[in-house]
C-alpha cells in the first residue's frame, strides 16, 4: 500500500524531472539540481546530512551536497525516486512517514511554486489531516522565534498555537498552505492573516519561521 511519503517522493521526482536541472526553487540560492542533491545527501550520507543540525558539520554538508549536485541530473532524480539504500532507517515505513511526509511535500511545492504559472494543489482530506497532525506537533518548534503570538487555524476551525505571546496574529488556511507558511515559505503560501496591523507587519517582516 502506498504511503503519503512514497506518493510525495514520486511527485517530487516527477516535478524535478519536468522542471530540469537549472529551474528555480523557493529555496534561496538553490536550483532544482541543488534541491535534488539535498534530498539525496539527507538519505544517503547521514555523516554529511547532520550539518543541518550541527553547525560544526555545516561545511562538510555543503561540500558533499555540492559534489552530488555535480552528478548527471538524471541520476540525481532517479536517486530521489528510488529512495534510500537498503539498510537505511528511511526504508522503515514508520520512519519514512515520520521524517519524509512534510519534507517531500514542502520540497515538491518548492519546485512547483517557483514556476510562474503554478496553481494551488487540492489535497485529499486524509493527506490534509496528516499534514495538520504534524503541524500540531511541531508548530511551537517552528514558530518559537517569531516576535508576536501566532495561532494557526484551518477552515474547519481547528487551531494550533505556534507561539504564545501578545499581540496575537491568526494565520488561516488549508493545512498544506499553513505547512508552507510555517516552514518559511510565507510569500508563496495562500493564507490570511488576522490581528492588529502592527503585529501583522512585524510577522510579515520576520524570517524566523522554520527549523
């Protein structure tokens, strides 16, 4: 049975293939080739991927990622599509779902939304609920540095607190859009902001969302 992570992986690979190696992405400074290399390094080179969390290893991560980015693009995309090596923890369904659902969704949208003619993707309700469930668990981590109180609200009225404080800004949208917003893609997320004008402006100016 296909999982959300597997489906998003295949979609990401298809989007990367269609876009081409030099296509822009929402990740500042990254072309499609760089994003693909990031995904491959994350799954196949844990010694380098740790640079995302350990500052001392950041240079190593960037060096290894640059080396992968020099590979033939078709090979990179195929590595994204086929996934991690046999003995990787990512081959375990529960690990894959826990670590990759949001990762692949956001990166797929990074490719899609960097194109001038992109349109919003309608998510099926089960997948939307899966994204919301993850937002509920990670919202406070992702929003810990924002300068105002921050509440997420989906159309059915469910809310999640991303940051406690005053004044409060409520960000409303579908779970997929709230995911993009909270992961630092504010300019590309279809959401509505409600609160005091000064608080909204402070939130719009911040670049402190995300890991």
